[in-house]
């Protein structure tokens, strides 16, 4: 779920920066790209270093701010290593940043993309201590072939934002395998299913035909909230509540946005303080008020009500991931997984004060699940992604 700066789907960490000239390196090859990246991190960022088409989309000052943020977190640049014709690995004092760059025929930057940073960590024990040092509530569970590798508050329920969609997908798969549904079953988009971004379907016309597989793929790869609410409606709230009794009533993303909206604090109080029946009545009243505006949502982590979310433990997230990890749609968006894995399945979530990252990863005969959840007013996504990437890099 994402609205303006409010996300329950994973944030794009640094984003893709690209100009009209596109990617590719028509002059100079690997050495030229490495040289330009080296200057970008060791000299003042100047407008003349970028192609006009690039600057039309991204000002040089924005690139300078990103570079400064990376250096502030990871230290000074130590070297640039080519990985393939379009990809490089920047080594900084305390971590690595995979990057893509392309140049125009004058050697100016036409395309630039920074992938999630990777912290330099000496051992799994060092990684665990780094997670433990984060402020707020932090949960971590790492297992290899079903056996524990690292654990930190692994059985503590925490708000997980869009990572709850793993359970929705698992329930859908059970229905398909039982013969009650089919991946190619077609449904028509209903207005009542429409939620706020992230996603695409909130802008599609009512009645648009969609297969269940399309809904599932959009729910996982783009964290499409309307696709999610469609599947919750089709599966039935009671079905999901039976799988996760802690999350009763099982919220739709539309309801979570409604509870968080500033104009609905009366219903939020009734939902938060009431018994199960009172909570259901509050949601019924909420539906009558319609979908809130993006501008009605809080941006400060301290203002987002804790009841407007789904709570799972890190160990539970891995259990639900295990039920769906082999579905091809789970690999459409690999998240912040480092390169070099044979198979990647991913779902994450974020909103103010909440970040969750869940991966199933395989290399050779080893299969891992990693689930990381961070709740609190000091959630720092760049720090989280950097530390999480360093942890994944340690897994053999």
C-alpha cells in the first residue's frame, strides 16, 4: 500500500535515474564507465557531466545528494570494479553499491542507477549485533533448509505492512490446488475493491476482466493494493482470519487506509478499543464513508495508528513464504537480494514507522528464508537495506 510518500509496498531505494539517451555505453566501454563513476564519487558533481536528456528528468543536485548520502553511510570510495558491460561494483569504506551507468557519445552520463547498498559485515554474529543495535522494535529470522541460523525476537508479533500479502497468496494457492479456483479464472474489477496506491488497478475502469493469476502477480510484484483487496473479497475475510486469528478482523488495504485517515479517528478509536463485534461494526461504518484521500493520510511515523496494520512474527513470515516461494510470480520483483542466487522469491512492505523484508533464496543445495521487520519512529530505509544486503551477502 503506497500513497504519496506512504508505502506498504517496498520503496524504491534510490530509484533509477535515466535520460532520453537511454542505457548502453556507445563510447569507451568498461574503463570509461568506471572512470566516470570514480569522478562522481571523488569530485564535485557538475551539470556538464550529464547529458541534456538526463538533466531534463533529474537535476545534478539530486544526484549529488544521493552520492553524499551514500558516502555518509558507507564512507569514501575505495575503488570501482566492472561486473559486466553495464554494471559496476563501487567499493566504499564500509560497504558496496552495485551501479549501472551509460554514457552518450560525448562521454556524458545518459543513464545512472544505484542498486541497494551492501554493508561490509565480518560475520553473522556481527550482523546480528548490528540488527540488535537498531532503535525501536526489531525482529529477524534466518533459516537454512528449515533450521535456524539467526534469530532476534523471532516470535514477537510486529506490524509488517504489505508483507501480509504472503498469507493472501498462500490462501489463494490452497484454493487453486483444491480445485475451487483456477489461476486463469476471470473476474471483473469492482469499484468496491479499489484502494489507494501502490499499484495500477486503482486507475483501471470498473468491469475490467482480470485473471486470478494477474491479480496475484500484481499483488506481489507491485504490491498492488486494489489487486490485494480483490483477492481478499474473493477468498472471504473469514478464510484469512482462520489462517491468522491474531489479525481479526482481517483488514483490507482500503480499510487500513481508512483507519489511518485523519478524518476517521472516531472510528479508529471504536476499532482499537472495542471487542471483535465492535471492530466489525467500525469497519462497516468506515465503508460508508468511502475511500479517503491521499492527503488525509499521516506521513509522520508517530501519527500512523498501530491498529491500522497486520501483525506477524518473523518466523511466521518465513512459514507463509515457504508456501508460495516456488511460484514463478514470486520472482518478478527480487527486492534487495544480491546477485548470485539461483532462485529468489521476495515480498516486502513499508509505511511510516514500519519496514518488512522477506526473501526465500536458493544457491546450490542450500535454501534460505530471511525475514526482517523493523517498527518505530526511527525506521531508516537506507540503513535497513544496507544492513540487510550485508546480511544476505554473508549467506554461503
